[in-house]
């Protein structure tokens, strides 16, 4: 029995455009992000969805809602476990030197992200623990179905690492541009990735 998961990342926000760290800040889509979500909706229009889940953050929720305009009758369930990593004191900071909290922590985040805890925030291991609980709940509820999950760059990376059995070191090599979709076909324990 094959279960299909369409794992999407939200469209662009103004904070994405400006290079600011969003984390759990509740930033809406900008016009470009709404366009990306509409494009994603068109790409997924012929997919027969059985259910849809989203992070509670507005950018992921709005993206899912726009995709679901092509799927009348499919409800959207909000799962808090799918929210993005909390950057803590780093939220709202940028990549320019004046916006950085700690250049050494930024270097460690890029070099070895699994060993970083943001001040007042989370680790990737904590994100993975909560996100994977949601993942297993979703798959258990829809065996043999097709499910949409609307999330965030880092949450999606840890879910892909978990689902595909990839090494954690692959984290930064997993591309997650705004408005992307990765389709996973899960046949027992053997997932097959695809993408749009």
C-alpha cells in the first residue's frame, strides 16, 4: 500500500526577501509568495488529495489554503508540531554583519547545525522530535492516501532526513526554495522521492 506525501514549503515573505530569520515569527506571504503558492496550486491541481496539514504559522497556512482552492472539500488541519524552528533571540535578525547576534554561532550553524542551540530557541533535534511525531500521526491516519503537508525550510529538511534515512550531515544540501514541493511515495519502509 503506497502513501503519497506532497511536502511543500511556504511561499516568499518580506522577511525572506530581506534575508531576515523568521523562525516562529508569524509573517504573512508577500505578493511574490502568493504567486508561488498559486503556481504550486496549479501544479498540484490534478493530484487527488485525501487530507491536508499545515504549520500554524500564517505563511505556511496561507500557502496551503491557496493550494486547496483547487481541491474543494479537502479540509486543512493545523498541527503546532510543524512550526518552524525557533531562532529565539535571533528572530528578526539579518545576514548583514550589523544584524548578527553572534558571528561564531552563525559559523557553527552553517558548519554543524545539529550541535547549535539558538539563545532562547531550539535545536534541530528538538524540531525533529516534534515534527516526526506529527509525521507519524499523519501517515498512520492516511494509509494508502495522498496527503499535503505545508511547512518550512528547516522542518521539511528534518522530515526528509527522517523519511528517507539520509544522514543528518545532508541537512544543508537539501534544497528548499520558497514554493517548492517534494513528493514522497511511501511503500512500507521504502520511500521514493520526487519533486515539482
